[in-house]
C-alpha cells in the first residue's frame, strides 16, 4: 500500500517531469526560430561579386603603390645620377687643380734651383772680385800703375836685361809686352831708357816677346834695329820717347831702368 505521503511525492515528481518536458519543447522552438534559412543561389553570386570587387580594389591599390614606388625610385635614381655627375665633375676639377698646382710647384722648384745657382755664381763672382780687389790694393800699395787690364812698375835702379827680367818675375810679373798702339803710347810717358820684354837672342832677327809670342806689330825708331857699330844688340828698350816709334835694339849686358807688366 502506498502511503499518502508517497503518493504526494510521486505526484510532485510527475509534475516536475512535465515542467521539464515543457521547457525542452520551448527550447526546441526557440532554436528553430533562430536557424538561418539556406542561402539562395542569387545571394551566392552577390557574395562572389563583392569578394571579387574587394580583390580588384586590393589589386588596384597594390598597383598604385607599386607605380608610385617605381616613380619614386626612378626619381631617386635620377637624383643619384645627377649627384654622381656633380661629384665626378668636382673630382675632375680637383684633379685638374691638383695637376696645375703640381706644375706650379715644379716650376717653383726649377726657379728656386736657378736662383740658387745664380746665388752661388754671384757668391763665387763676389769672392773673385774680392780677391781681385785685394790684389789691386796690393799692387797699388807697392807702387804699380794700372792701365787697360795690366799693372806696370818702373824700376828705380838700372840692371841688365836679364837681371831686369828676373826682378819682374820675382814680383809675379815679367818685362812689358806691348800689344797695341795704346800700350805703346802709355810706355812713352817714362822719360828714362827702359828695357821691355822683346829680344832676338835665340835667333838673330827673329824678335820674340818674353811670353814666347812672335812680334807682329812693331814700333822701331827710324833705322832700328841696327846692331849699332856691329855690336850684338839682341834686347830692346824704349829710347826715343818723343817719337811715336821709340824702340831700339841694344846689347843685353847694358844696364838701364826697366818696366814690369802684370796682366790682371
Ligand atoms: Ca802688354
Ligand atoms: Ca840682334
Ligand atoms: Ca840699335
């Protein structure tokens, strides 16, 4: 026998089961309400067109970007080319200037060497002139007279021709050699009879100067040379000062004044 309480409990469970069934039914209806209806063929085509259009837009955008990028890169390349050409011109100018500077430097070096050579030459000339001046001063102090490139000294004593020559040689000179009309005129200012450096002792009649040269231009006094009174006159002196032609041959052993010449 089922008790009353058991009947109540069974009745309650039954009611609960009916509620659950009712809620499940309601749930199924609401799910069915939300089910998407199957797509129609027109809708599929529409979606395809939309997707294709989107893809075309993306492709167009990509093409635009690619084109802009190409133009940009081309402009950049052009700029780089111009810059390269500018740099090339700058480099060429620099090289040209460098070459020009090198040439100028070499020219300056040559000028410097020339100047140095000129300076050395001037220094040598200066030393030469100094030596010459010192020599001139020396001869002038010793009583020599300068005329046309030579110093001359008249003796204060009388000697034979040979001793006269020896005296001149001891002074770094020799008996006077007359090479020109001017020198001949110069020699006539001394009024004593003076030996000069001309003789024919080696070969009679062959007149030779003390430097070994042959007589070419002569200034013999009228009638000379004459081996006067058949004496052996082999040495020459200046005897006739008042005449343009003043030379006379005389015995070398005779003693006269003499004139030394030192060529400078
Ligand atoms: Ca002379
Ligand atoms: Ca003679
Ligand atoms: Ca004579």
